[in-house]
C-alpha cells in the first residue's frame, strides 16, 4: 500500500500545483484499508515473468480501492450528498491516475498498453448494472482482482489467449459457498480446477491456493 500511495503522490505532483490537494489525497488513501487482493500471490504461484511487478501490484491495489468504494456507494439507499460526491470524485481521480502511472513506470510499452486495456475492460464490466448483495459484489471483485487480472497478465507474458471472463459466475458461486460453509481446506475436485483453469497447470495451482487456503 505504501508504494501505491507513493506512486499516486508522484502522479498528483506532476498534475497539481496545490499542496492542499495532494495532502487531501494522501490523507484519503491512508484512511483506506489495504485491499484483499491476492494478485501478488497468484502471480508468484504462476511464476509469471513480468517486469515492474511492484508497479503492477500497486496499480491493482488502487484499482481495487476505487472499485470497492464504487460498489459500496451503489449499495447505499441515500440521497445525493456532498459526502458521496467527494467519494465519487476521489475514486475517479484514483482510477484515472493508474494509466499515467503505467505509462510512466512500465518499461515495456506493449505490456503497459495491454494492461491498461485490461483494466478498462474490467472496469466497464464491473461498473455496468450491478446486481446482488454486498457479498456478491465482493465475490465479483475476488474473481477479477485475485484471479482474472493476474491470470490475463500471465497469459500475456506466455502468448496464451483463453476466454476466462466466462468463468466469473462459477467462481463467484464457489466463493460464496466457501464463505457460507466457512470451511478452510474444502476442495472442489480436479474437474472444477481443470475447467476453471482451461487446463493450465499453473493456473489450476493458483486456484487451489485461493479456494483451499485463502477463502
């Protein structure tokens, strides 16, 4: 989280002369809890050979912070307020800061461009019409931030191209089942992992880590 805040402050320093604005965002980010994303762990298990992994990890954290806040706002049955307006402005600024950070800090321009496209694709999907409870929205975030984004980045690095987004519904169902049963180590069988990973052994191993150790 510290590196993510540092990158945002560097970006704000290049776009805002006002120290007051920079201090406000610094305070805003410090109040936020560190995201739950297992992005780093999944990429480590998959052993993806990616440059500037620390930068990518930081941008995923910023993305998840902004997305979780957007999801929480969508659940509030309250009238338009100054507080909500400030939250919306803040998360939009956070999300929009991700792309110049990628452009500035990711040395491989092709990777940076593809990651930016990936984030935009995920954001458009998650911020379409929302359905379901807080738990369902959390399950969707877990799919994208723990699984889909790191796996897609891994596929970029090895030249694979599988359609993984269709796995969202099954992933969320299984995630909610684990939460309801509250049983660590509950396995779903090789068939589930094989189908969800499109037969990729490294992705299957990452899924087992998520469902048998984390969730």
